[in-house]
């Protein structure tokens, strides 16, 4: 791509939620429990995961086709072009003072970005077996309860949430820094923590099954011809859009950040597609 050529984006009518639903009947039933008003957001063709227990219609997906081959060293310029694209700005939404989603284009023009590449190497849910071996989850899958406490606006009432977010908890080190940086861990964490008034599950299976299918749906996996082993071909970026020094997406600087306000760009360089997965805690 020439030095002055920019990445351009065109929206695709992809429905990530429907793709996840189609993969397993029990997950479809689970999504019926969690999701309302699918594809009924204010922006056409944006699939919305709406957890009636707390995600409040703010967990969203949008997929775009881009024009030129992406290389990892271009992550900053790619992301800036993404957020400065009129197409993207008309599709991505954020909470407004009216309480209804508003296009990102309603905010001031993005001038800079923060970008971190997210490790994405795990191909097995065995990664979470330690939840049982450490006593966070019982052998039958039940999540071990604890006394209620508030932490970072979360009501923590079980050992699973403690290990996910409370750094000085007894079991926090069950997952090290490298483990927590993995995209699979982040997917599981976001689904498990939910929204501001989330009613949590008593068993871990729904979180694991939903996390697994969402992870598989968002990523592209290929088989290496030389070894016949599977590997993940997608690039995942954890991104923030800024106006001058203030974050405007996925949360506004004036509101402060929150672990459940996030935006990931999942880049499939084979198809030249990028999917934005984002949620705003508000």
C-alpha cells in the first residue's frame, strides 16, 4: 500500500449473533435467555447482543471489508483510518444523553488512537480446567459462592468473579499475566462479568460454551501445510479512539474507563474483513 493510501472500509451484512446461534442448539436456547431485540438496533445491519439482565443493548458487532493487505506494523494507521472512516462512523454507536444509541459520527472527529495487539494463541478450552482444580468451580460445574462485596462497580458474590477481577484475592494467581492477556480469557471475562445489573449464572457451563462459540466465530483458524497443525490467522487489536488527549470511544473520557467498556478489532487478512466487537458500561 502506498505511503499516502489509506485503508478504506465498507460495511458487510454479517450477523455474528446468528452465526453463534447456528452452531449449537443449547447455545441458541441460552441466547434466547440472554438476548432481546436481535438486529433491532438504531443502525441498520449492526447485530446486537442484548442481555436483558444487564448488557442493556450495548454489546455490539459490526463487520467491514477493507481494501488493502494488512500487516501488523500498520496496526496504528489501520485503526486510525478505521475510526476516521465515514462508513465506520455511521455504523458504530455509543450511548447518548437521550438514552438511545447514537452514531459515533455525532462525536468530534477522531484525531488519534491507542492500540494494543492482543495475544491470540489458544485453541482449547482446557485452559479453564484450572477453575475446577483450584476449587473456584466444583466438579459438577457449580460456581463456589462467597460473601458479597462490591468491587469496581461489580457485585462479587462468587469465587469466579473474584479470580477474574480482584487482584488481592486468594486465587487470582491461578491465571498469570500471560494467561489474562490472551483473547480467549478476555472473551470469557467479558461474558461472565456482563453489565451493570447482571444476574449471574450459578454454573460455569453457560459462560464456557458461549465464550467458546463466540471465540470460534470471531476468529479465523487455518491449517499449516507443513505440519497439518491448526493456528489462528486473525489479528486482534484492543483499541480506543481519541480526540486530542481525550478518549471518546468505547467510552468518553469524562465518564472514566471501566473494564467492561471495550472495543476489539478482529482482523481476518485472508478475507480482508475486520469485525468490531464493543461494549460500553454506562
